[in-house]
C-alpha cells in the first residue's frame, strides 16, 4: 500500500495540554518567577508554569524518551520545544514545579534561558552532517555554552543576549541578526577539480553563482578558472558544483559578528556586524572563540544600561569605543567593500578620539 | 583507550553534551558509532568528511530528504549513506509524549537513532539513514501522522511562535495560521517547482520570537490598531516594585509618547504616536496590554547572505485582519508565488527579485498601493521611473 | 606679449579689511545682533559688524559697481560674498552700521539671511547658460524667494532652513544635502538623433555612461538604441553625446527633496530625500513650486522643536507623519528602486498608523 | 509693448531680480539683450535654447572657459557664441572694491556685462563672450591679477569658508590652505589630465560652511583634540538670558556628555565622550570655545549623483596638523592623485573608484592604516578578502 501523502503536520490542537486548550488565547499576563521558570495567568485565573531547560538539540532517541518520562511524571505527558531549541515543560499543577526542577537538576539538565540570560545557541549541522562547513557547529556551541554557563541559569545581564552559530556563509542559523554571531568562514579560494567540473557541473550556472564575478568559463578546457584576487571564499560556487571545494584546515575558521537584533522593542531589528574577522578552528574546545565571546559578553554586561541590547549599546557608545573597550584590533576586513559599503562609512567629522 | 578522545573532552562541562547523545545512540546503532568516528576525524583534521550533495527522496515527493554520503565510505561504512529526513513539526513545537515515543520507535527501527529537535527552519530532523530505509521510514511516519517538510526549491516548513497557546501578547493565532497555511500549500511544500526556497514564519507580536523578520520570505507579525490597554491599579503596583517606571519604561519608549506621573502613579500613552514596539508592555505585562483591534503586519524579503547579501523583511501590508479561512492572506500569497515564479531567475529569492525589479513592479503585480509605512525613508537618488500614461 | 599663466588667484590677504588683518585668527565670539547683522568681537576688543544682504547672484557690472559704491562709503572699500552667494558688508566703524542698513533698504537690498532664517538659494545656470537643464534656475529662485521673503529678514523659524536648486541631475547646486532641494528633472527618454550620434559620439562611451544599462549599441545602424523601459531620464547620455536630447516642454519640470543637512551639529550630515516627484514648469512664477516649498517650510516651522532642522524633525516624527502633515501624496516614485533601495525599506512592524 | 513680458513679471516682488540686472546690461550690451530675448523664448516654450557643449579656451590652458552656442543663432545673433569664464576667486571671496571695479571694466570691454558672484564651485563667473574675445579677455584678466579656475577633467577651483578672517570657530587657517593648495596645483587646475574633475573644499570647523562634506572629493574640515574651553562667567550670563541651557543645549548634545547644574549655573563636559559636533558651542559662543590642540579631519569621496548616486565624503584621516607649508597634506593629496589617476575609468570620481576598488586597496596605496573612525559601523556582509601572506 502506498503511503498517504500531503496530509500535513499533526494538528497542533491535539498536542496542547488541557490547561492550554481551556485558556487558549485567554492569557492575561506572565511573571518571570525565577530564571528558567515562567508563570502565565489566564483571564480565567488558571495558571501555567513553564520550566525551560537547555538542550543540545542533537538528541538520541533514548534521550527523547527520558524527556518523555519527565513530561509524563510532572506534566501529564505534554511538552514543547522553543524556537531556540530549548525544551519547555508545561506544568499546570503548581505543586509539581519544584519537584520537576529538582528532578531535572539531579539529572544534569540546566534550567534557565529566560529573561536577561544567555539562552541556547541557535545552530546548524557543521561537520556532523553538512558538506560545506568551515567549522563544526555542535562542538563550538558546547564549548561556548560551557564557558557562558553561569549566564544561562541566572539574570546577570543587562538584557537579552542571543548568540547564534552558522558553519558557513549559507547561514542556516540565520545568524545575521544576533547579538553575537559565530560564523564559519573559509579563507582560501576554491581548488578547482577540472574532472569533476567537466563531469558534474553546468558551467554557466556556476559562473552566475559567483557574487563577485570571480569565475570565468574556460571553454577550451571545458572547465572554469577562478580569479583568486576577486574571490572572497563564499562557497556559493561549491554549492552549485562539487568540483569547487574550499574546505582547508588552515584556511577555515570562525568569524565573530555582533550587535544584531530581531525584536522591534525600543529599536528596529538590525544586522550583526563584523567584530573579529578570523579565529582558528581549534577543536575540541575552540578556546580562541570561547574567550572572544566571553570577552564581548562581559564587556557589554559591564558597560551597557539596563535593557540595552548589545547593538543598542554599541550604537550609543560608537563602534570606535566598542573596539577600544573590547580590545579587539580593527582591521581592513572590518571596512565594508561590498555593495552597500558607502552606507557604512563615517560621513561626519563628529567622532570620539 | 577511547578512539574519540577529542569528542570525549566535550562530555565535560555543565552544558548538555551532544557527544553523550551520540554515545547513547552508538550503543545501539552502528551508524551513530561511525558518525562519531568520522566526526573525530574531522576534529583531528579540522575539515568535514561529507561528499557534495546527493539527491534522494521518497515516492511522490520532491523534497524532504537531504542526501548525504561519507567521503571515506571504506573507513566509515555505516555512514556511507547517511540521509536525513525533515519532518514537519506540529505548530509551535507542542508534543504529546505519545507521539514523541512513536517517532523514536520509527527512527530506532530505520535510522541512526539521532535527531535534532529541531532544525533551524523548524522541522524535526531525523539524522541519518541509508537509501534503502527512506521509503520504509516515510511509510511508518505517515502511519503515525507525520508528514515531511520542505527542501530544495519549494515552500519550506512554516513555523510560528507559541502565540495564543501560552502568550498574552499574541495578536493573531500564530499556530492556526501556520497550520492552515502548511496544509493549504502541501503541493508547494512537497514538490519543488519554485525558482528557489520560500519561507513563511508567523510571530504573534513585534517581539518576533521566531525571528520571522530575519529569516522568512514572508514574515507575518501580529500587531494592533486600537490603544494600549492600561490597568491603572497594576501601574500602581509596579510603582511600588523594583521597576523604575520613569527610567526603565518611559525614558526608553522610542517615540517618547509616554508620560508617567510619579506622584499620582499614573501612566498615560499618546497612542497616535506609539509605534507598538512592545517595550513598555514587555516591562509591565500586568499593567499594559496590546489593543483589541488586532491583525498582522505582513513583511517580505528576508534571507541569508547568499548571493547578494542578507536582507531583513520589509513592510508590504501594514495591517491585515487575520481570521480563518485567511482568504485575503492566501490570495496575496498566491499572487506573490505567481509573480515570483514568473519573474525570478534560478536561485533568486523573493527579496532579491523585488530588489532587482523594484517595489513598484511588485506592488502593481500583487495589486497593492504604495504607502509610507513600506519605507523607513524615501529615496535619496533621483533615478526614478514614470509609467506609461503618467507623462503626456 | 603672451599673458602670464599659472599665477593663481589674487592673494586674499590683500583683500582683507584692516580690522581683519589685525585680528586674523583672534576672533573671540560673535553675537547675532538682529537679522542680517552679525557682530564679531576679537581678543583685542576690536569689533567687526557684518551686514548680510541677499543677492540674485546674476549681477550686471553696473550692479557690482553700485555695491562697490556702498562698500566704499561705509566699509573702507572692502566686502565679501558668502558661500551661498550673499553679499557681506564688513563694517569696522559701529556708527556706520545703521546708516548702511538704511541706505541698503532704501535701494531695495534685502538685509537678512543670518540665523534661523531662510538664506539665499544656492543655484545654477538653468536656461540662462546651460545645455542640459530641465528647468530654469534664476526664475524659480526669484519666485521662491519672493514667496518666502518674510523668512529672510526675520527669525521666525525653528532652525536653519537651507534651500538649493539644481536644474538637472548633474546637481551643480549640490542640492543633495539641503533642507529643501528643488531639482529639475526630465521625464522622457532621450530622443535619439542617429545622424548626430554617428557624426559626433563615441558609441562605447555613451553605452557606458548609462547608469541603468538602457543603451545598447546598434552596429548595423552605427548608432544606438535606448530601452525606454529602463531609462530613468538622468541625461548622462546627453552629457556624453549631443545626439541624445531629453528636453521636452511637457516632460520637464521640478522635483522637491527634503531633510538633508551638511553641518555635523547634533546629527551627522545626511542626504535630502524625495518629497514630491514632479511639479510642472510653469514660468514665470512656478506657482506649484512656490506653494509646495512654502507648505513644507511652514509645516516644519509649525511642528518642529527649537533648533531642529527639517531632517531632524522628519526623522523624529517619521516620514509617514511627514507625508500626512504636509498632505503630500505618497507614490511609487518615493520608494527607492536603485542600488541602496533595501536600506530605505521599513524592516520593522513598528510604525505609526 | 515689451518683448519680454514673462521675464518682466519677475521684476516684481521683494527679492532682487536678475531680470533687472539683465536689463541694465542689455542697455549697453547687445549680447545681454539677446540673452534676455532667448530666455523669454525658453519661458514661453519651457525648454532651453543652448546647443550641446563646445570646446573653446585660451592659450596654454585646457580649462576655465565653458563653450556655449545658441541653437537659434539667426534669431539671437549676439549670443550665437556665448562662452563663460571661470575666474579663480580670492580665498574666502574677499574683495577690495578696486579689484571688483577692474573686473567690471574688463568685462564691460569684452563680454556681456553679466556675471555670477559666484559659481557653485566658487569661481567668479563671467557670463558670455564670443570666441574672438576669449584671449583678449584672459590677457586683461591676467594683467589685473586674476587667473582662471578649473573646468573639465582637472582640479577644480578650491574654496574655503571665511575661517579665521571672521570666525572664532576656525580650527585651521582655511583661507591660507585654500590659497596655498590652489597655487601649488596650478598645473592640475589648468590642464585637464585627470580621469575626471577633482574638488577640494576647506571648512574651519564641523559646521562646514562651504558644504565641503557634500561636494568635494577631498573635504578638509577643522577640528580639535583637547577639551572644549569653558568660560564659567559667560555660562552664568547665558543662564540669565533667554537661552534654556538644559533643554536647548544639554538635552540636544548627541553624546549626552554635558551636565548642567541649574542652581550653581555651571556646565561640565565629559570631553572624552564629546564628538565635537559644535552644537553647544554654536549656542553659547561666548562661553564655549573649541580646544586649543587643533588640526583637520580629512574626508574623501563626495560628489553629485551622476553616475552611481551621490556620495558624502567619509573620514580618511581623523586628525592632521595643518601648518604651512602643509607638507603632510600635500604628500597625501599627491598619493591620492596618483592612485586615482592610475586606476580610475574615464569620468570616475575618486569616491566611485574607492567604492569599486574597496577602501583596503586605497588605504594601502596611500599608506594609511585602517582605524575605526573611518566607519560608522563595520560591514554586515561576510564577503571579505584576505591578502597575500595573511593566510598560510
Ligand atoms: C519560548 C519563545 C517562543 C517560542 O515560540 O518558542 C519565547 C517566549 C517568550 N518571549 Fe520571546 N521567546 C522566544 C524567542 C524569542 C526570539 C527569537 C530568537 O531569539 O531567536 C526573540 C527575538 C530576539 C531578538 O530580538 O534578537 C524574542 C524576543 C522577545 C522579546 C524582546 C526582547 C528585547 O528587548 O529585544 C520579549 C520581551 C521581553 O523579554 O520582555 C520576549 C518575550 C517573551 C515572553 C515573555 C512572552 C510571553 O509573554 O510569554 C516569553 C518568555 C520569554 C523568556 O524567555 O523569558 N521575547 N524571543 C522563544 C524562546 C527561545 C528560547 O528558548 O530561549
Ligand atoms: C538543517 C538546516 C540546518 C540545521 O542544522 O538546522 C539546514 C541545512 C542546510 N542548508 Fe540551510 N538549513 C537549515 C535552515 C536554514 C535557514 C534558517 C531558517 O530556515 O530559518 C537559513 C537562513 C534563512 C534563509 O533561508 O535565507 C538557511 C539558508 C541556507 C542557504 C542560503 C539561502 C539563501 O538564499 O541565502 C543555503 C544554500 C542553498 O540553498 O543552496 C542552505 C543550504 C543548506 C544545505 C541543504 C546545504 C546545501 O548547500 O545544499 C544544508 C543541508 C545540511 C544537511 O546536510 O543536513 N541553507 N538554511 C536547517 C533546516 C532544518 C529544518 O528544515 O528545520
Ligand atoms: C558666511 C558663511 C561662511 C562663508 O564663508 O561664506 C557662514 C557664516 C557663519 N556660519 Fe555657517 N556660514 C555660511 C554657510 C553655512 C553652510 C553652507 C550652506 O548652507 O551651504 C552651512 C551648512 C548648512 C547645513 O548644515 O546644511 C552652515 C552651517 C552653520 C552652522 C550649523 C547650523 C546647524 O545647526 O546645523 C552654524 C552654527 C550656528 O548657526 O550657530 C554656522 C555658524 C556660522 C557663523 C555664526 C560662524 C561665526 O561664528 O561667524 C557665521 C554666521 C552665521 C549666520 O549666518 O548667522 N554655520 N553655514 C556662510 C553664509 C551663507 C549665507 O549667505 O547664508
Ligand atoms: C557653473 C556651474 C553652475 C553654476 O551656475 O554655478 C556649473 C555648471 C555646469 N556643470 Fe557643474 N557647475 C558648477 C558646479 C558644480 C557643482 C558644485 C560644486 O562644485 O560645489 C557640482 C556638484 C559637486 C560635484 O562635483 O559632484 C557640479 C556637478 C556637475 C556634474 C556632475 C558631476 C558628478 O560627478 O556627478 C556635471 C556633469 C559632468 O561633469 O559631465 C556638471 C557639468 C556642468 C556643465 C559643464 C554642463 C555639462 O554637462 O557640460 C555646466 C556648464 C554650465 C554652463 O553652461 O555654464 N556639473 N557642478 C558651477 C561651476 C561654477 C564655478 O566654477 O564656480
Ligand atoms: S550553515 Fe552551511 S555548513 Fe552549516 S548546515 Fe548550513 S549549509 Fe551546511
Ligand atoms: S567562493 Fe564565492 S567568490 Fe569565490 S569563486 Fe566561489 S562563488 Fe566566487
Ligand atoms: S512573538 Fe509575541 S506573541 Fe509570539 S511568543 Fe513572542 S511575545 Fe508572545
Ligand atoms: S509600545 Fe513602544 S512606542 Fe508604544 S508606548 Fe510602549 S514603549 Fe512607547
Ligand atoms: S545643474 Fe545641470 S542644467 Fe544646471 S547648470 Fe548644472 S549641468 Fe547645467
Ligand atoms: S537618460 Fe540616463 S537612463 Fe536614460 S538612456 Fe540616457 S543615460 Fe540611460
Ligand atoms: S565652517 Fe566653522 S570656521 Fe568656517 S565659517 Fe563656518 S562656523 Fe566658522
Ligand atoms: S560639541 Fe556636541 S557632542 Fe561635544 S559637548 Fe558640545 S553638543 Fe555635546
């Protein structure tokens, strides 16, 4: 029998715990009871407690079953995940909240990630499953979260700080609007494998794929040439054509971007901007990356006003000050030279010394 | 001695370790074991070990499975083929433990025993199965009520914030909209026929908890028109709390439309000037609530940097009522699909196409009038067009 | 005898009145005594009064001689012009100030243009001397200044309001950073005169001159074709090639731009942005233009805070409100579709109704 | 009846009328008369009546005269040839009546009797002479000490704000710099050999009274490093005046680095945070003065929209001392000329070239290090280069 097709996802209504079914759309307010614990109160007076738990996202089926055990024991068999890959236990019986938290802690699950904390790092596949990464994803995330762990379960920061990671310029982590973005980058042009190009690639499509026009067809050779001067290692040609690999142990690594945000609270959404052009891949702990991220987080935490996101703080003090306070060297790479470059230049003599 | 010493190090530290999960799976699954060993090699060599691409799938569908082959199949035979499923999540990522256990059983039977809850687009990711197991896996998923998500040049799995299920700020029924759209556009989701991917995300208010504005070609964000509801009693309570209403709320209001009388402990908002940024409501959720005339702002164009630089979505429709069956929304979505489909080059996202063709062309194609809300500021360059008939 | 060449401009030192020679670089402070009258005081205690006088810029030699008469009578034979084409009488003897002003007024010279006033309109040649204008310069300026005259000699505005005019997109008036810019525009593509193109133009240069790639060579014809769909009437092809005229009585007219500034006071310099895409050429008084400019000036004057320039005001209230308050219709032309377009789009749901 | 009824209308109204000037000249000069009549025709038909271009000049020079021919020479024979001179003004547009009268005499003798004081670049414009009068006019100009300005692809006539001659804010000697540069680069000014025009303007402080930042390829703007000088007595006087120091000065300071004590009537500035925007000094010139360590910020790139959109200059050198003979400045100018000359396409301004080649290349060519003051914010796109040697 052929499988049914096109029936769509399970209806979410069937996944909602009774307290939500009853109070759907009727929530009146919430309280952040303590880090990791939210309390939502309905017009009806009903209460719902949410316990947020950090997750590595890459879960074994056995681990998922353990989570189910917990949800069954404390939450009537319901749970959810968040848009940042955390777990949320939905507790309708207030008496179950503390036992659940104790049980979680006992098993080593971190409770936190709400409010002015560092929550989970949205991330991607890395060396675990993708063909274009310039760094690993899960390993870097683990190293950074271990290093920032004190900020996950406590409110010690001026505001939200959302960290994301993408292992290549495709940016599957959609890191481009994060308070801190960790982005894998290549630094060497593709190493053209002419046999593969000839066998597998549509030359015109590969040529068209290059944002800087670095690729030229090489008709006699039925292949391509890359103008290495013009290549900025985006990897889009490799996406189109397996004959153009860029991965390289020395060339590859991580760049750090700061100051993006998504919410419209106070100030409009904005993109993250380059803070550190390159840090080496240094598995398993990426110490250069963890140090850099911590330095940025803590410099911000020390200087920002209350409720001031990373980007709001930097725009207030100026990027010149940001580089000064974080002690990050300013390089040629920081100066934009792509299509919107002139919009980023300083067209005023008003700046700080 | 362990043959994954580098990975083992990542079992230390307080944050949950994916290595521990891999080891758990590896106990039962040779594929998980080989995945670890290959990853260890990557950690040693500092490069990945997957071959480029690979098109695989299940009957009747054009997307939903990402093909993946090891570049060292002899060394790691159990991940020689290691394809992943993108399984469409229930709106808002709510689950009963029952369906989660069913999913685990299916995946233990056919795959690596490793998952992602969830992928960055929102799907459940079932990580790694050989080609021969693809169809059987899908058949069983289908029998427990799970369908595939998108991949390739198609509609991608839409996603939504928790919305009215647990958030008092939700101005629209994010979960229902997400679910309804996903079901309506099954054909577009499952059979790549677009110029490139198309993403839709739904947030219930301008806090935008699914980051719709940053990563969806169509971003649906709840908002309101009428005045912010003020509970005067609750304001007085906040006045007595550790919150400094003047400096933390009023002074940070971007439009300077709030006034706080510290003596009377009353708050006044000039709603005509409020831009609904949410800041005050976020800080005083017991005292302030979004207005009652609700709907959504629709924005278009967000995407990651490839090819011409990242884009954030921009306002297309300042306000649209959002009630099932979402007729107006769907009519617009279909006009957008049509125009994009007809005009885009291969691998050109909606935002890039609008950038290339101009908002004017796009607006005329989808039948919308230009309004100042679409822009932050008008053009600074004098290079504008006049259409047929506008000039004698 | 061949003339001397390359000796450069007259040395400015020889043009400075004695009080300036003495106090050069020693000025301590100034006062705006009244509209049109500045008083500068030196460290030495010396005082210099400046009487600023509006000028039509296009001066006959006899008119220049009359100005010289005045400068000789009241200023020891010294005077200067300003960067906005006004005249400045430099009076070192305070007793001469009021007689000079009375004499000027008697002869119909307008005194003013200092402080929070509307000063002279920087402008260009127009139909008087240029080959590419889409409108006249001097006539429009005269009409607008007559209409705004009350703001030249009095301080009735919240801040500076700098108006400039350029008669074509070459923008010799450098209008692009003005509080209000009046810019001549064409609205019809060039009408190709193939004979002239063949005789006088370098085809590749003309093709390269088009910012939108609307021009293609037409080799059989040894001429060019224009893709009218792509042409936005900038006139750059005409600058390169006389065979591409654009001037047209119906097509040509004036656009209005607002919110630019040059000084770094408070906020950085910024470009003017499109307010009104087209108003017809309606000589001799251009009533549509004078009405539009006055409306913008007076709406700003009514709503802006003290010291708030046009652009600062608009950015505070939002461009949506600007269009509402000025009652200017919002059109497709306002939405940018050139290279930096996406930077001008509204990437936030936070806006006013 | 008058044959210029449309123009006549422009003699009404309080603003000085250029038509009156034209009529004055027309009484003596047939060319001025024909100019009026041709202009009247333009007013009637709403189009110009000058032919395209025309290259004319004087011996030894490549620029300085703009050729112009009527497209109706039969109808308006006295403006059949009507070329204008660009005459280099004295720095700051200061004149003795003596030289002005000499100029008028020369122009009455050879030209139309019409002038512009001044052109938008800063030159004295002598408006309209036939080809035969060009050399004689130049010879006489030269004999009274006036040389030509720039036109075509050359250095254009530099200009400067009134500066130290009459302004207490001047941080540099604008007039001397302008004069010195103009004299140093006579060759570049008079003989077009650049890829396109190059403009230099000098303002004494960030108020930028010659709009250098908007319209010069190299903008030289005075500034200071040390602290703003506060005269405490004068602050007290302002406190008693109609100026509201708190709301008009302190609250508008963009860096929020000022504190005003309304009781003590004292003002304090945290100079490390001040960005030298000038606002406070502008409002309280008796009390506040720029610091004593003075120099200039150099910015590059401004231009009008043709071809790729207008640009404002951006910071190249945050601070340079400016003392005669301006050796450091000139060394930099020459490096800029060289790099631009070597790399620019025809009609490519400096700003456009830097845009095309990238600031990195430009900085290396002129021997400057990247500093954060050059930018408002760093790049948002991940498309950056690594140079030889930076990557192993
Ligand atoms: C659970 C979740 C939605 C979901 O459907 O999964 C969620 C839930 C809530 N968000 Fe959110 N947000 C969630 C992702 C986001 C995101 C998306 C992201 O980070 O990728 C954003 C945009 C972030 C950005 O701007 O870069 C987001 C921006 C906000 C904001 C705006 C904060 C700001 O000042 O910029 C608020 C308001 C607040 O915190 O008071 C908010 C407020 C809330 C509230 C208080 C709403 C409510 O009344 O229930 C919820 C608890 C917040 C908390 O964590 O303390 N939520 N929230 C997401 C939790 C992610 C996680 O596991 O950590
Ligand atoms: C699995 C996932 C990352 C993850 O670990 O979560 C992913 C993985 C891949 N993405 Fe992605 N993208 C994933 C979410 C995203 C997102 C985020 C989002 O959807 O919110 C983005 C940025 C938003 C956007 O779409 O612009 C994203 C932007 C890209 C791009 C760049 C697209 C662009 O227009 O700039 C590519 C390149 C391409 O399409 O050729 C890409 C391509 C890929 C490919 C298919 C690699 C390729 O070049 O063929 C990756 C397959 C990895 C693998 O082997 O499994 N992926 N990708 C995410 C999908 C999971 C899911 O379905 O839930
Ligand atoms: C004479 C002149 C310089 C010259 O070399 O010719 C000049 C002279 C003065 N300017 Fe200016 N400015 C002159 C053109 C400019 C320009 C250029 C332009 O308009 O094209 C600007 C930039 C305008 C802009 O930002 O768009 C300019 C922006 C300023 C400012 C900044 C105002 C602001 O708040 O943005 C000040 C400060 C102030 O007004 O207190 C200033 C201040 C002054 C002071 C007070 C300086 C002083 O201490 O002597 C002078 C008298 C100002 C007055 O008019 O009340 N001057 N000033 C120019 C007179 C033009 C005219 O005829 O009207
Ligand atoms: C006379 C003057 C206007 C005026 O009435 O004051 C003028 C007049 C002309 N300009 Fe200009 N420009 C004049 C100052 C400017 C300025 C302002 C400035 O220098 O501060 C600009 C904008 C700043 C800039 O350079 O970017 C300016 C930007 C242009 C452009 C566009 C250049 C660009 O790169 O975008 C052109 C077109 C061209 O060069 O082909 C142009 C071309 C012209 C031509 C030569 C027409 C042409 O296409 O060949 C005009 C000759 C008119 C005539 O018949 O007399 N003119 N031109 C100004 C020179 C007077 C003087 O020497 O003092
Ligand atoms: S960011 Fe790049 S490397 Fe990482 S999963 Fe996406 S496509 Fe693959
Ligand atoms: S990596 Fe990017 S820039 Fe380099 S050749 Fe490939 S597509 Fe072009
Ligand atoms: S986007 Fe708004 S409605 Fe949705 S969860 Fe976040 S705060 Fe609530
Ligand atoms: S929602 Fe934002 S703009 Fe509106 S009153 Fe609250 S803080 Fe101000
Ligand atoms: S703006 Fe255009 S029309 Fe006017 S003088 Fe300059 S080049 Fe000529
Ligand atoms: S007017 Fe401008 S856009 Fe039109 S063809 Fe000529 S150069 Fe191209
Ligand atoms: S730029 Fe500065 S120094 Fe020059 S005149 Fe203007 S205010 Fe004075
Ligand atoms: S110069 Fe500007 S930034 Fe500095 S103290 Fe004065 S107002 Fe503030």
